């Protein structure tokens, strides 16, 4: 029902697995904003509201792009058959994971 409503509005709906923040750039953005929010003293509710908006707007576009690329590399590693620690290693150490041959990625799964 939600997917149909979104599609009728001309958008694409992509459901992501629960509890996999590495696949969801929104979770990374939210973590960034929460970190910035905690850095600011808030003595009143009005200051807390202002700090919330400031924190949400403080994330630079290039950082958001980094979050999206990071998620994409994890998705690519999972599509190539890597799991768990092997996927994590490949994403951190192999910037070209999307271009890596599938056979190499499967061998990395032995780590």
C-alpha cells in the first residue's frame, strides 16, 4: 500500500533491511546530526529545537555523498556474495569493490 502510494506520486520506493545501518545512508546522516546535536549546550526547549534544526542542516553535501557511496559499496559486496567480516573488509580496503571480479570477491569471503 505504501509502495503503491509512493509510485503513484512518481517516486521509487526502496525497502532496506532492518538493522543494517551500513545499507542506509539516512542512518549515517542521522548519526552525524545526533553527534553534532550532542556537542551543543541546550538550556531551554527553544534552544533544543534550534540545535535540532542546526544539527540536521550541518551535514555537508559531500559527506552525504560519502554516506551514499559507502552504502553502495556494501550493497555491491553483498551482491557479489560477500558476508559479514569479508564484506566489511572489502568495503574498507577495496575502494574499487564494484569493479572487482566476482571470483576474487568470493575468495575474500574465506577471510
